[in-house]
């Protein structure tokens, strides 16, 4: 009988220690029980819980979804490692409750939880009269059940990596378009400069039937600039394309 009570006492002490631990919830849904020592703007310092000789470790805040402190509230980070939510009071979650973690950092106890392909709904207490809360699955990060198992509805690490890849691809395409426009402008400028210094020999046929042997300096959709002789000092004339039937180079 004494041995039985001793075992019960040991299990009780173990559960109390476990319940008193801090925890790090990572953006991929992993949960690590630790003793949090310090939180900086870029990283969090912690030790392995239950090991007095454990060395200090750190994790970058960009990899963390939530820091859960036993003696204070929670700290929630976004993908850039910036704090988006800090609570000063510890939220006591009943041991028999499911916990719904929203992407914005809310931590809600849940009962009678149900979900389909697009919606999660649950009650926040066991009272039969309470109305259920309905939430799109896209707003939920993770659901933790009383037995410790977890259901990851949104893997933030994967989602954010895909977003970074999309943004990088958009930036690459934008840079490519800008480079193409810049190259086009440069090519047009070089062609215009080359035409001015090296005009092309051509025959302009006007709509009145006049044929003119000229040296074309510039040929745009609306205007043709030309010289009557191929000389750097020769005068440059302009003629509207509306008056021209054809240009034969």
C-alpha cells in the first residue's frame, strides 16, 4: 500500500513539474518543453527543462510561433520574428479541453470540436446552451488535443516559405521586365544615334507618286527624317508617314 501511494505521489510531482514548464511552439507545429531564460528582438535563449546541467541554447524568433510562459502570458511572433502579441496574464487551459491556436496568436479552449473541409466549429465551455464558434480552417494554425496529439491545419513554416518564393519570383519577373524595357530604350537610342551618323540609303514613294532618293536618318511609326545627300553637314528633313506610300531600302 505504501508503495502504491509512493508511485502516485511521484506521478503527481512529475505532472506538476511538466505542467509548470515553459514551452516553445515552432512554426511547423513542433512543441518543446523548456525553461525560457531571455527573449531578444532576434532570438530566444532557453535551457532544456528538467536538466540542471543543460547548457543554454537559442532559437531564432523567425522559427517561433509562440512562447508559452508558466508564470506569465504568451509571446507570439510573425514570420519576420516580430512580436505581434504579448499577454501579461497566463491563460489557464482546463486539462480536458482541446486548444485551438489561431494564426494571429489567439489560444482558445474548445469542446465538442468538429471540422469539415473548410470550417472548424466548437464551444468554449461544456455548457449545452453556449453557441458554437465557427472559424475558417485557413485562420487556424493548430489544434491540440488533451492527450497531447496535435492537428496542424496550417504549417506556417511551409506556407511562409511558399510566400517568400512567390515574392522572390514576382521580384525576379519585375526586374526582368524592367531590364527588358531598359534594354529596349537603350537599343532604340543606339539605333537612332547610328541612323543619325550612318543614315540608310532608301527611296521614298509619296502618295502623290513622287519618288525621292534619300538617306533615312530616322523611321518612326509617324515620321521619317532624311537627308538628300549622305553628308554630316547635310540638312535633315522630316516627312509625315501620312504622306508616304512606301519606303524602299
